[in-house]
C-alpha cells in the first residue's frame, strides 16, 4: 500500500528544490494553482474535486496525494470524493478503477491524520 503522506512530502521537498533552480517558473506555477483553485463561480471544493478526478485519470500518485489533502481541507466529504471517483471511472475506464481505489485510500489517510 502506498503512503500518500510520504508521497506528498517527497513531492513538496522535491518541488522546493526545483523551485530553487527555476524560481520564476515555480512562482508562476504557484500563482496559477492559487488562481485556478480559488473560490469563484465554482467553489474551491468543486475545483479540487475536479483536479482530484483528473489526477485519477492521468494516474499521478503525487497529484492524488496533493489533491486528496486539498479536497479534505476544502471540506469535501468522503461520499463526495467517492462520487467524483465514479465520474473518473466513467472518463478513464478500467485503469481509473485502480487509481480510484488509491484516491479513496489517500483521502482516508488524510482524514485519519486530521482526526
């Protein structure tokens, strides 16, 4: 079983190191993340659920780790995440079923750590 807390830590430390090499690009990426996921017509929660679903369909462990935490922080419930996984299955087929299970594990791991 994957440890999504560790995957998130490894990503963040790796990105911090990369940001030292490409500070302007990293700063621009951070601004894009904030602009794309902030509340607007769609809430931050809805946007994070969309990003989490995309993470499943592209099969990105680091993205799953990051967006599991972001969904939880944005107030997404386990049932909302489960329904999002259903949409990801629709769009991504069989491989998304594997990563959908991983996404639920990641969300549960984050929720348990915050409890």
